[in-house]
């Protein structure tokens, strides 16, 4: 069985949160995901928004997984938030270092420290999910060094991982093989970013350090202005990507929805999921 989850960012306005709940969550819920995750803005900038969105999801009877980054927050601030989540019945946390708001110095902490902090203070209350980078995190000095950091997060107590999105499945197979060779056996779910616009995918990928293959960029460049065509291409391409991954036994797909439902649902319908 391929497990599913969907990621949202916390809407700024309360009307937008209602729209997310009524139009997006209700539709994606048809696919019976394990959970809906909610991102945490760089440096804790969406602390309240993430909590509000998670609260609405839980109140509506869904499983919600807040993202939490160690960022610049003090341990007490993090533990205070985690107590709230525990008391609400949250079962999963996506534990991250987080991105640094532009202009601020790079963080000295990393996700491993957050995983340790949560395990030390909350034991096994939460299932902990961490990020994985089959195409190598932009800060890494080498692929091997990056895998060392991943292994440390797993040893500190992570239960499962979600990858940064990618469009070259071999990158995932190679990463998984290298994990297995080190005895890392947690499920590594695949992050899927449906392509819906040329500018969007270029901007996101530069920031995330995700590789958009040349053929894709050239094709999308040539389709600029044809938003319906780009959307159809994106759905078809991501369907084929997911088919390849399923045939190679990935445990689950985590959709970066950008608070939209259309492309994710179409891809899942195409896959018969
Ligand atoms: P870590 O695992 O701590 O580190 C990532 C890499 O940085 C390591 O693999 C290593 O190569 C290098 N590194 C770490 N520590 C050191 C060190 N001490 N010395 C040298 N190199 C080091 N960002 C947000 O702000 N909010 C979110 O909600 C969010 N959600 C995400 C969800 C997923 C599924 C993914 C894949 C990413 C998400 N991000 C989010 C982005 C993420 O915060 C960034 O990629 C960030 O730069 C790294 O976070 P991490 O938890 O992977 O960090």
C-alpha cells in the first residue's frame, strides 16, 4: 500500500484558512491520507499560523502533522509549543532545522538537535519525520557528508523521512541504496511537487536546491504563456514519475500542494490511488 500525505502552508487570513478547509482539505481527504502537514515559516515566522491551521484540522477530525524548526527559538519556546500539540492530540511532528530568514546568519543548530530535544522531553509521544535530500542539501560539502547528517537524525530518533522533491527517480534509488548500506531502514517517503507553472518551479527549485532537468526547463520555457498546457504536462510528468517510484516500492508520497488540490488529485486519480 502506498501511503499518502499532503502539505499546506498556513494561510495568513482566517478567510483563506476557511477556504483551505472547505475547498482543499475536504477534497484531498477523499484519498484517505495518513495526515495533513503544515509548514513552519523561517525563523518561527508562522508560529501562530501553523498552530491555528493545525487546530482547525484537528477540530475537523483530521490527523495533522505540524512542521517545527529549531530555528532561532529557545528550547522552552519549542517545548511549550510541543506541549500544546501533545494536549491537542497531535501524533506526528515534522522536525527540521528550518530555513534562515534572509539577512540573518546561518544557524549553528540542526535537525538532529531538534529530534534529540523532542525525544528527551517527550519520549515517544510523537512520531518524528525528518527531511531527506536525494539530490544533496545545498549546504552539504559532499553527498557522503550529507548522508552522515541524515544518519545522525535517524540515530537520534527519527521514525520516517520525507524527501525534498526531485524529478530524477534514480537520485532516490541511489540515496535509498546508500541508506540501506549503512543500515538506515526507516521509511523514506517521496516529496512530490506537481509542476503547475514555469516561474514557480524555477523559483522554488533554486531556493530548495532541487534539480529541474534541462529537458524539462527547455520544454517549460517553450510553453510560457500556455498555463493550461504546462499544467497538463506537469500532471502527466508527475504521474509517470510516481508510476516509476511505485514500481520501485516507495513507501509513500507526500504532496507539496501549495494549498491547491487539483493537480495532486489528478495525479492520484491517474495512479488509481
Ligand atoms: P538538517 O538535517 O539539520 O541539515 C540539512 C543539511 O545541512 C545536512 O544534511 C548537512 O548537509 C547540512 N548541515 C546541517 N548541519 C550542519 C553542520 N552542523 N555542519 C555542516 N553542515 C550541516 N523549511 C522551513 O523553514 N519550514 C518548513 O516547514 C519546512 N518544511 C520542509 C519539509 C520537507 C519535507 C523538506 C524536505 C524541507 C522542508 N523545509 C522547511 C526546508 C528545510 O528547512 C531546509 O532544507 C533547511 O535548510 C534544512 O533543514 P533540515 O531539517 O533538512 O536540516
